[in-house]
């Protein structure tokens, strides 16, 4: 019987590639629920605007833009029935929604080079 093992690969991406991946992930995240259409992109735009007005350097602004795009990544682990529930969430459902930031942190923690984006 053959054993399958995931290949581990390391590839450095340019910032334009990182942003392209982050924008793609943001579309996937936001399309998971009709309530969040373009939400991540909006967060990224506002965060980048604030970073530029705070006179942060270009690298910090890029990191903040990526963080805005990926801030809800953990919502991919939340059932759509909860994300799209009409009406009020019960306590258990609300607690599950609150976990998405925990999931986001741990997902991004697995990506080398995202230490500043993740904090």
C-alpha cells in the first residue's frame, strides 16, 4: 500500500503576489455569506488609508492592507448555517462566531513571514 505524504514546499512571494493571494482569499471569505460581500476589501481599504495618514512606511502599509484582507480568514471554519442565519444567534452560535478570530490567528501563524501581519 502506498503512503501519501503531503509535500512541503517553501516559496517566497513578492508583495504583489501576496496581495493577489490575499485578495483572492478575501473574495472566498466574503462570498461565504451574502452579509459580508466585499467586507474584507473594505476593511483593507480603510486600514490602508489610516496607515498612510499615520505616515507609516510603505512596508507597514502593505502589511496592514494584507491584514485587512485576511482578518476574517477564520470564518472559513464557521458553518454557513450560522454565518447566514436570519435573526439572532443563540449563545452557542455566537460563541462559535467569536472563534473565527482565533482560527484566523492560527491559520496565519502557519505562514512564514506573516508574523507582523498576524499581530
